[in-house]
């Protein structure tokens, strides 16, 4: 079910990029005409909306983790597969990162060719590692911040005169 939803989401993202639009109306029109279950449409719609809404943020992750490539030099399909998977890695931490990456590789095999899946795998693993590192850093900072106990009035020493 989720593979089919990702496939539809990719097609909607491809269409949105060709139309140079971040509006959901084109994706909604595309998804509404599909003869598939409401659950698949709902998941696909959520993926498209999130990817379009956070595209600049997702592209920053991709630019940092593409070696010897520029994002705009990738094919439209590969670029959108990477965006879609990066959205899932960042905004759906409950999903297994290996499943998300494997699904992206499968989308490459379905829609592109066998040469792009290696790049997709490498880049998304780096993106996942970066997201994980950022989350660890934030958790440590939050823990340190919460461990700084502010003295209350009862435990404060009296001021000397």
C-alpha cells in the first residue's frame, strides 16, 4: 500500500515541478482521478503536501549530502525521489529509515534506471545520518538545559551585608 502511495506522490511531485507550482490543487486533481483506496490517496496526499511545504528545507539537506553533484543537475524524477524520502526521514521518524531508503531505491528502479539507485541510497543514508546527529545534539542540549536547576528561595544562601 505505502509503495503505491509513494509512487503516486512521486508522480504528483513530478507534475508540480514541471508546472513550477507548489500549490496542492494540481496534486489533488491528479490524486482524485486515481482509482485506488482512500488510504493510499490520503498517505500520498500527505507526502506531497509535506514535501512541497518543506521543499527548501529538504533541498538544504540534499545539497549538503550530494557529493560531486548539484541538485538542479539531477533528473526531475531523481530529485523528487530524494525530496520525498528526505521528507519521510525528517518528518516521520517512526518509520524505519532503512524501509524509507529501500522504497526510494525501488522508486528509482521503477521510474528511472538501475544507475541512479546507488546515488539515491548513498545520499539518503548521509541525510539520515545528519538528521540523527542533529537530533542527538538537540536532545543533549535540551537535557543540559533542563539539568540546570535554578535555586529556589528556600535553598538560597542569605546575602552577606
